[in-house]
């Protein structure tokens, strides 16, 4: 007797899809709790943790932002292997503004986000006409080569980097600022991607030639997506500059390219929430594994392979399915 | 000075071409961008080193064995990982990148770094040509590079397996109707690419030392050459490696060694801005790149 697995939407999901969602608290809770849960956790968790794990939470948020930035690009059909480009650009912009001109962090952060995003977009402009892995190849190369450029030209402190940035006034401001930005990016860009604008972006991923056929200039939309993603990544970089009070060549390191991809792949590519979830899992995990040092990157690599081959949907989509549907075994009809 | 620089530029170009040709072969035939390429390069060098120094095999035996092992590992990677995600470019890239990363960082973790990790040169004497000393190893690299390129050309144009390779590259489904198994050929292509990486490592590593960094370096250089030349075109790869090779060597001699990377970077960006498909990347321009 052969059996197959049948998936059926839960009754509460069907009920809460329509205007009936407002008919009872239960339905409203069903709809809103997945959205409120991360916000609630981000608000309360810092209060419960010690200083060390608060710093880890900063990394979680920073890598969450980088993963979101990766996912926005991925949903537009641009697979970036070099998130470190955005991160490093933002970090250097903030570092230069603060170090040479003494501008306050509250002004350098937004400025560096915009400037970093713009510079990365300009650097990637020649590549924009490439698709698929051609784009990936160039993004992989760019940050690694920029490191050499800084080394060779000795600009911005060369190999020594710039230090002595102004830190943000307190750890609480740091935490709630970065988590505010993370939440805003998560929900804001999720909404953006479901709007008409986001539809065009996703269309470019699915079939760019038919989007061109519809009379839409895909390069202009790709530029916009690149700028948005670049700015998100650059903000993360600028923020880290002020937290570490240092900017140098390590900001272009491979870590900042790999971990966001790993986070997005583990969490579930194609959804910003998945990317954030992945960062929330991988970054604390890597802190726990800090003792094994360089082996961490080996684990990221292995994670990438296992998830992409065995669980390509990622954790978020799996959880989402369990939340909305139940499964049962039924007999296969002859 | 000029003649010497030119000679070293030619050698540098051949080295670049050797590094890129395996990557290019795999991509051109199977469409798999093997981001674990640098890992295979380093892996084969370490394998040779271990066989010579730990197991006490003779040099030719260890070289042949390590080339074989690397090719087998390439085939295994295709069979057990890539075949499951075939055709999804994103997944292929991430999977091979993950594998490459894991292998390279594993070597770094176990501390395989230092001057003692080196391969022997074939012959240890040098010539005086055109105002510069050129050692035998570098001349041999040029010879092997030329032989390899010619051999590959003969292989892909005059043997049935090579023709099957090109058939898959042109149209997988039509090739299928002629009884060519695309999965088998693609597996062979990945294996051959890995094997070529091993050959490149065998001849190039003696000039320096083996280190995980070398893996990233080779991957970057192979990518740069392939992007400029136009992926999947052997002529483009050779031309591109000569462009980059000469540019690097001449900036090295006349401006400063730190600037070589900047020249390659500028070359990539300019070529892509002017001609997004690379020098000879015409074949699949419309479908894949733009």
C-alpha cells in the first residue's frame, strides 16, 4: 500500500485570509503574532543579556542587515558573492567622514549609508548588464581587489586603517538603533517587494527579457535595487565602524561576504524574514563555536552545501509551512 | 630591461592561461562555474607534497597520482553535489563556493602554511636570455602551457569524446538525441577541469609556496581572465591572459608591484563597460550574459 503526504491549509489560515480575520482575537493573533514576535524579542532580549552577548546581538543585527541586502539583490536576480563590498564602502565612508572631518556618528551613519550605496552602485554599473553567475564572479572579485588597492595606494590609513572614531553614546543607543533599523528594513523592504515596484524586480529575476518586452528599462530598476541593497549593507558597515571605533582592510574580508549568504541560504532564500532568521541562528552559533577558530568558516562552507543541496527551501519556509498547513499520510488511489 | 620584462610578461601570461584554462573548460562545456577551482588547485599541491614528503613516493608518481585524485574528487563533487542542483546557476555557485571555502579553510586550520610546503622544480638551472636570467622552470611552464593548449584543441576537435564535449556545450538536448549522456559528459568536464587545475599547480607552485591564500588567488585570477576573455572561449582566455599578463608585468617593472592588482581590476571594469561579453564571448552572448 503506497502512501503519500497530503498538505492541507489549517482552518484558521483560511478563516483569517479574508475580512473574517477581524472576527475574533484568535484569528488576529494568528495573523499578527509571527510579525510581533521578532519585534518583541528584539525589544526585550537586550535587557536580559550581559554586555558580551549584547555585543553579539549587535553582530546579529549587522549580519541580518547584510543578509537582507543580499536577499533583495537575489530576488532581483543578482546573486552577489561580495556583500563585503557594500559593508566596506559604508565602513570607509563613515570612517573617513568621522576621522578627517569629525562629523558626529548620527550624521555619518545616514550619510555613509547613502554614499556607500551610491559608490558601490557606480562601481558595479559596468557589471549590471551581466546576468547570473557573471555578475556573481565580478562581485566576488571586487572587494578582494579593493583590499589590494588600499594596500597599494595607502589611502585612508593603508594597511593600518583609521582608528579613534567617535563611538555612539551608549550601548543601549547602539542596540536599539541597529535593531530599529533592522526591523524597519525587514518590514519596509518586505512591503516594498510586494508592491508594484517589487513586482518588477521579481520579474527581472524570473524573466528579464519579458520585462524588457513590457517596455520597462530593466537596467534602471537594477540600479535602484542595487542602490537600495548597497545602502542597507553600507549602513551596517558604517555602524560597525562606530562600534569598533576602527576601520581598516578587514572590512572587505571574506567573512562579510560569506556569512550573509550562509544566513540567507540557511534561513530561506527569497524571503527577508528568512534572511534575518538565518542571521539570528548563525551568528550566535559562530560565537559559541569561537573556540574552534578558523574552523568556523569551514562550518559555514559545509552549511552552505548541505542546505543548498538537501534543504533548498531553508528554515523559514519550512516553519511557515508548518504554521499554515498540517500534513497527513493518505493512501494513493489506484 | 624591456626585453627581460617582455620575456617575464610572456611567462606570466602563460601562467595565467594555465590557471584559467581548467575553469574555462568546465564552464564552457557543462555550464558549471566551479568556484571550488582554487581549492582543487591547492588540494592537488598538498596531495603531491604529502605523497613526496610523508609517504616517500617518487616525484613523477606523486604528481600523476595527485592529478588523478584531484580529477576523481572533481567527478565526485559533480556526481554527489552538483548533479542534484544542475541547471540552477545560483545553487551551483553557492554549493561549489561552499565546498571550496571549506577545503581551503580546513587546510589553513590544520596549519599547512610555511616555506617547507613547497614542490620541487623540474630542473634547477637558468639561462641568460635578452638581458635577463630565466630559470628552467619558467621555460618549462611556457612549454607545458603551449602543449596543453594545443593538446586540448586537438582533443576537442578530433576525438569523439571531445566532440561530445562540444556537442553538450552547444545544445544539450540535441546532444542527448545523438546518444550523448549530458550528466556523464558534464561530470567528465568537471573532473577534467579539476585535473587541469592539478596540472597547473604542479608546474606553477614550485615558483612559490603552497598556501590556502594561493587558492583564493588562483580563483580570482582565473575568474578575471575568463571574464575578460569571454567565458567558454579558449581563444578569449589566451588573449585575455596575455593582456593581463603583460599589463601586470609592465606595471610591476615601471610603476610598482603593489599596483598590479589595480591594473587587473581596472582592466576588468573597462572591458566589461566597453564589451560586456568579453573579447570572444560571442557564442552565447544573448542568452546568458546580457
